[in-house]
């Protein structure tokens, strides 16, 4: 008897197909926009494997087994995304200040070439068979799963993220804490959207969902600032003498990070009080 395809696999299959198209395009040339799009697709595909592991709880390494071939690529694409944010920060600084940071731009260009080469080598060094095997194994793991089981597993993943934030997020929030908060909120939003796509009721009311999305969006400038400060600090660490414009900029980034951290920390803990009740 033919086993009915799970609705959650149909969503996976669409994302998988779109990811494979992006993968093929990057095999010709690494472009930041497509690299960031593929990173987003891979984040969903990895979340799907975590969902399957939660359903097949007898196999605690299922997610790692399914997604393992794609982890290096996802990590490399994230570097591309991070550098893009740093480049935007430099462009914004030059436009606002009227100053030019030529040596820093040259430094970023060298970093960009290294990162793009790494990503390109990973893409051309892998095969479409890896993608086809991933699809086949994902289909096997989702075969015959009942809707109630999927709903329950998604809710369990939700609770895992909330428990993690409740346990790990302490005031004052560290840089790692802000990154963890961003990743958890990103995952919670994906899970909420997945529930809706599958025809289930969302876990949170719309006002809470909007607040979660708002805190995540507010974390973006913090993340951009953090990466800019980190990268500029690395650049200046190689210098024997530093010009005033760079000293002023690094001080400005540090003060901005402090201000952003304070504001987002208040928003984050106010949100967690509502969702952890």
C-alpha cells in the first residue's frame, strides 16, 4: 500500500528544490545575495532535520546525520553574510562622515576574496548526489507521520528554545547571549510560520508574534554593529600606528553597541516575561 506523503515533507521539498537551484548558481559565481538566500534555505532545512529528530526520539543523532554534509557550507555562507553587513556599515560610515577608509576597504576586499573562495570550493567540491540523498533520507524520515505528531514535535521544539532562553539569558546579556537570543527568535519565528503553513493554530497570539519579530528585527542593528566592531578591531590590531579617524570610529562603534545592548536587553526580558508565563 502506498504511504501518503507527509505535508511537512512537501514544504521541505519546495525549500530543498529552491536551495538546490541557488547552489547550482553559486557553482558558477559566488554572489552575496544568492549566498544569503541559500543560507536562509539551509537554516530551514536544518530545522526540518531537528523536527524529524524530535519525532524519531529514539535516534538522538538523526539531525546531525541528515544535515552533516551541509554544515560546512552553511557556516561558510554565514561568513559571506557577515562580511556583507560589515561592508554596509563601512559604506554608511563613509557617507555620513564624508571620510574615506581606503586601507580598511582594501582589508575587507582581501577578506571577501578569501571567504568567497572558501564558499566556491565547498560548492564545486560537492555533488548533486548529496542533495538527492538528503531529499531521499528526509522523505524516509517523514513517511507516515500523522499531523498530531508533527504538531506535538513543533511545540516541543518551541519549548526547547524557551527553556534555553530562560536558563541561559541573564542580565547583563553578553555578546554571545545576544547572538543566542537572535538565533532562538529566528527559530521560533520559523516554527510559528511552519505551524501556520501546515494549517495548525499558532502558539502565540498575533500581538506576541509581532513583538517577537520586532525584537528580532531590533537585534539586526546590534548584530551589524557587533560585527563591524569585531572586524575593525581585527584590522586595527595589525597596525603599528592608528589614525584619529579610526580611533574615533572604533570609539563610536563601542558607544553605539552599549546603547543598543541596553535598549534590546529591556525589550528582550519584557518579552520573555510574557512568553514564559
